[in-house]
């Protein structure tokens, strides 16, 4: 299934659900890199995550990464267990 590209303002956190597979160690490492990319270089990453309407992706700056969430601008939090892929 192809992920629909949306704007970060269109993210409906109530529709985000866990991904069918868990992130590999490589993707966990890439999460930390996306936060550095956003904070130090103002660069964007494309994050694909699972929703009740199918996969969605957003190209945005990641402000921070915690044990359970990534934080985007406007206080949007996406659970890490819902992330399918990260590209930067």
C-alpha cells in the first residue's frame, strides 16, 4: 500500500495506530539522527506512520525523540510504535 503524503497540520493523532511491524535497531538509530537533523541543521525527514485510514507520510522537522514518541512542530506527537519508515 502506498502512503498518502499529507501536511503536518493534517495529522489526526486520534487515527494513528500501531504499525504491523516494530522498528528495527537501524530505524531506532535513524530516529536519533532525524532529531539532530532538525535541531542542528533545520532539515526535514519524511516519516511514514500507520493510521486507521492506511499509511500516511509527512515531510517535516522532528523536534525531539523520547522513548515512546517523536515530537513535531505544533506539539504533535507520533508514537514510535506507529512509525513504518523514516527517510532523510
